[in-house]
C-alpha cells in the first residue's frame, strides 16, 4: 500500500489520464479492472453522453474509477450535478481554478484531485482542499502549462512545497519512468499517451496508428495564446505555424482552431486537417496493446528496475 493506492483503494499507483476523444468507459473500466485507476474523460462529452458512460462503466467494473473534468467546460454545472447524481466517488479537475468546485465536490464525499503544471498552482490546489495533485510536465500530451517545466524538474520542486500526495504525469509510459518519478517524490503516476494507443481507447484507428509512427521531435507545444497544447506536427500544425508568421491576434488563432478540430483528428481520424494531441513519449510507443497488458508490462518493468540496485553502485 502507498498513499495513492490507499487514497483510491486500487492495486497499483497507475492512473489512466482522462483524455478527450480517447477515454470513454471501455478504457476506464479496462484500466480499473487491471488494478489501476481508470478515468472517463468528460471534456469531449455532452452531459447526457457522460451520464451514459458513467452508467456503462459501473456495469463494466466493480473497481473504483473516476471522471476527469476540464473546468473550462461550458456545461460545467450540469456535469458536476451528473457526477454527484451518478454516485461517482473520484473526480480529477483540470484547466481552471481548484477553488471553484473542490468544496462542493468534497461536501458530496467525493475524492478530488487537481491537475497542475507548476508548484504555485500545486500550492493553490492544496489550499483549496484537494486530496492529491497531478503534477504534469511539459512532455505531456494534451493541454499544458505555459512555463514549459519538464516532469524531471517539476516533481521535486512540487515535492518541496506541498504535503499532499503527488501523482506525476508527462512522459511516463514504462515502469522505469514510473520508478524515476517516484524516486523524485511522486506517489503515483498518471499516464495518457500510452493509453491513447491502447486497444480500448476510443480514438480513431488512424490516430492510434499515427502515434506508433511518431519519433522524437514530431510533437510541439503550441497555441500558447489560447491554451497551450502539445500537437503532432501535421498539416493543421503547419497551418498554425504559417499563421504565426503573420503575427495573428488571439481571435485569428481561435478562428483557425475552430470548434471541432480535436474531434476531426482524434475521433474521426483526419490526420491532416485534425488536431492530434499526444505527448513526447509517443516516440517510445510501438504497439497498440490492451490496457491490461500495458499495466502488466509497467509493473513488471518497475519491479525489474527495483532489483537493479547494483547498477547504481559506483
Ligand atoms: C489525446 C489526449 C487528450 C487529453 N485530454 C485531457 C483532458 O481532457 N483533460 C485532462 O485533464 N488532461 C488531458 N490530457 C492529459 C492526460 O490526462 C495526461 O495527464 C497526459 O497525457 C500525461 O502525459 P503523457 O501523455 O506523457 O502520458 C490528454 C492527453 C492526451 C494525449
């Protein structure tokens, strides 16, 4: 048992990050059934779609699972009420102020975790009363901090500042990566990109296949003026770079991004015109695997790495 397995009542301190267009109930329940913590990504779901996924997840697993809610969500109040109504026990909030919803969720007996990308926001989240934080480095897929702090530097800096449990995210896809961040002070890990390319991920097959083809340097953090996001360097990304050369306003960027780019790329499989969110660790993902196998490989690798102490003697 460690702080994270105890907090969520799970076997392994591995959390599958909530991911728009990737983490529906199939992925979340598969991860939870395998001993990790699965999260349904509410960010790309209409409220009633989220309710359906929660209900299906409850039928697909008797293990704990949670919901990830980006707080910029337009129907945020409705979403929060559905989560309470459906008896969800664990909520991960992101992209917003942790003060806004933490006390409401805690008053309903829900365990609350907030995602941050700096030690300043980690402190704010601790002050807001969350049970744990996810500290997410610059390598991560999806939206990210403007400061570009890497996981390797972020975790020990956050550890220096806060007392609540820390879940490290960004660039972790192996047991060795997991051990590294735990040595730096994390109590568990949140893994996104590796699970985006899992069998149960709801992403389009084209996107999953694209992840396998990516190499070092094939992603970049961009659109900092809107909400910084790490993207695959495809045609859409190049269109964004072309626009940057014309010194665009925030409105110009928002117009190019439009409304359904992420859906087009990750869910409908348009690899050119769509927005493809993935982390730097994609360069280490070579196979689409079932979630259970991913967790099994991570734990086997973690345990093997723990046995290699003599390697560190000098
Ligand atoms: C396709 C994709 C979609 C994501 N969507 C969300 C989201 O909706 N909410 C959120 O808090 N994080 C989101 N993330 C971030 C993940 O939850 C996780 O923290 C991150 O992927 C960890 O870094 P890694 O990609 O290096 O594993 C997303 C990541 C990816 C790859």
